C-alpha cells in the first residue's frame, strides 16, 4: 500500500499521532485503510486486500484436542452485480412537493418517537410510549439509541446524532446489563446499527468502529464451541468450562442471519475471523439444503448436538425468515465471490414456488400471493399445508424482487409484485387499514382462485368437503365471521395485534425502487396515515392490540425496529431516488444499510 493511499484514509485524529505510532500501525495493521476509515470507490475493493492477521488466525474453539480449522474467505474474483434500481424519469413539481410533504410527516413521527425515548429512556433499550417508562430487553446497551443512528443521519437530524455519538462512550459491550443475551438480536440491531452509521459517515467517527469491534469480539465468543455452532441464547457470564455445543434447538433465522454483519465487520477491519465464523454455518446450510423433507428449504429448528435439522415444520415466516433474505444479500455484499449463496437462494426460491406459495381467493380477481406453511406428521410423514400468512412474511416480496434482478430471473419479478400485493390487500382487509400479526386465508395452492362463497364459509368451520351447506350451517359460519370480524376470504385472525412492524413497507419500498410504480407511494402513504391515526401515543407510537377494532386498546410497547426500519422505509419511499440507492447499499434485516462496491461501476 502506497504512502499516499494510507494518508488519504487516515482521519484527522490520527494525524496527531507521532511518527513512531504511525510506523507501528503501518507494520502491524496491513489493511490500515479499512481500520481508519471506510474506503470509497476510488480506493478499490476493501475486502480484496484482507490480510490474514494474527487475530484472524485465532481458532474459536481452542480448548479441545481437535480445534476447528480456519475457513478461508471466498477467493473467487468479484463479479458484476447488475444494476437493479429503476431508471426513473422526470417527476412533476407537484409530485415532488407532495413527496416532500409526506417525507416531512414521517420525519415528524420519528422526532415525536425520538423525543419520547430521549426524555424518558435515554441509554435504556426501549421507552414505553404510553406510560413514559423505560425497560432493558436487549442486553441493556441502549438498543433504541444504536438502532436509530443511521435513521438520524438519513433524516438530517445531525444534532441528535452527535448527542447519540457522545453517549456511546457510556456503553460497554464487554459488560451487558443481562446475564444472558440473544446473539441474533444483538447482532442485527447493535452491530448492524454501528456498522451502518460508520458507513454512512465515511468512517468519520472512530468510536463507531471501536464499539463495533468490541461488540464483534464479544459476539465472537459465542462461537467458542466444538462444532462452530454459536450459543444463540448466550450466558456470557458463565461460559461452559467444556465449551459445549448449544444444548437447545436453534431457530433457523438465528443460525443463518449473522452473515451480513460479520462480513461487513471483516471488510472494514481486515480481520477475517468474523468471516471464518459465519462460513462454517454457510457450509452447513449448503450441505444440508437438499436433504431435508422439502429439498431447497430448511425446517425451522436445528439440533446443534446432533448437527442436523430435526424439525418437521417449514415456513418462510418467523423463526426462519432472515436466513433466506440473507442469501441474496450476502452474495451482493461479497460481490458474487461465493456461488454457494447464489445456489442456495435459487434452490430456496424454486422450492418456495413449488411447495409454499398459494393464491388468495378474492371477489375482484386481484392477483395476490402468500406463503403458507407445511408440517409433516412425525409418525406417518403425512404432509399438512397451512393457508397461513403473517406480517413477518411480508419481507418476501422485496427479497424475491431483488433476487430477480441480481440473478437475472425476470419472471420472478411478477411473483414479487403479487407477494407485495397480498400484503397490501391484508392491510386493506382490516377496519383499521393495518395488517395483523397472523391470519389464515382461503386460497388455492396450485392455481388461481375463483371466488366461492361457500368454500370460504366451509373454511371458517374447518370443513374441507365440497357438499352443499345446509342453511343452518351457513348461518352459523356467517355468525362466526361477524363475531370475529372476518372479512372474505379471511378464515381466522390468529393474532390480531400490530407490533409496529416494517416488513410490508420494506417490500413496498423495494418494489418501488425496482419498478418505479408511483402507485406504490400512494399505497405507502395510506398505510402511514392509518398507523399514525391508530398507534400514536403520548411518548411515541404504541403497538395495537386488535387491528379489527377501530377502538382498539394500545399496548405500551415500541420496539427499536420502529426507528430503524418502519419509519426509515416510510421516509425513503418518499425521498430522492439517490438516497440510499439499492445499487450502492444492501440492507440488513434490521433495516441497516451497508455500503457495497459493484465491479460493474468501473469506479473502483
């Protein structure tokens, strides 16, 4: 590395160091540029020059007789990632002004929420939006503060960002406020938030990298097991003296959703140990994907003692979702260096289309798709299909849309559009205009559905026969629908609450950026207005108890993803198109954008 390149990447703070300190740094930090600031396109692929530092060659499990070998990073040459964002045409002055007004309305909602947190729960994990109380639910490190850093930057709330940065020095990731931590949530919220803010500020604030590395090293300790499978519910204060593999089953989402954050940390620091840790999991997923009961998909539970997937439940929703999402995103972040992520993504999507997708039955011929679940009876192996959807599954439209562009699968874009349309429809079916957590829908698995009133009513009663319904049975089904607020074709609302979730607006935002369909902006605005109307509280926005009831009670809960995802995606869909372009950033499952470099840009 030339002296000019090194100097161009060193922050002002480091210019105060002595010549001796600089020389030592040059000798012992081979990839100095990635440690002192995020390289820009003109500085080349930051992870092309990753060095095998001593830290990188440390073996996680080093207390047994047979330590795990270090897994080298993908060595293939980078590939061009196709540009995926739509080439937008000129917008009218009226449309531009309208979008500014909507964007500012979202910003005001964020400021109201932020003030509630700042005034009543500073450095706690969450504020209670109704009572003004505070709580620590995620390690006690100020989850909302760190989860909000990049949103503060995106919305131009610079003074609030600086105040938050100053408070980072009061957070010590070596000493959580809880004896046990959730590794998955800590990774996506805290580590993701720190790395994203570091990217968005071009490495200006070294404390972001210092804290990210401190947290990364802390999380790395969870991998200190004989088989490389991390402790996902980690009692960090009392590690097992034998460094045992986890005893409890692990959710698929927890197993496969560490890759983006650990990869970005390795790219920035030059330390490959984080990549090494996650690639052991990648190999496990790759080697088992086509040997499950639904080849291409993994069941929701993994047995870390037996090193096998033992569950008979397959879903793309909660407990599984982000593992699938990360396949295409990790491929992008690695600039296509690993075919494993491409192959796994394509296998998963093909299996999803064959086994899990179903069409919603509706009266107006609307083209909607949902992803159901499949369960196998352990004793007989009999397959049961569940016509269930949930808000968490609404990420699928965005994922399939991005994959259609990245992997040149144009027919998948129409599937993405219908998946998004299904979630929009689920919002519209509720009296509040807000989709509930979980519902069951009358639908058809292998073909489009013509409306059948009796089929819907039979489904409400749990009947699958095609016989004509007696009048009294029909009236009983209609009464159940009335009592439970079931609009056609809803069969059951298993969980009517709304937790301020972001998945629907996330996919609407992505589809808008991929297609340029302005009607999606209007849809997003209607959704935001309903959320504003029914969830606003004194100190923020509160989860809704029952989306079927316009007089529903509110719940005294406002999780940090309201700041990092929901409001961010609402803001971005009304923002300038070059604000976090999908051709420059990849978002983690908590809505944190990471910078990636595309060989096709010819700017590196």
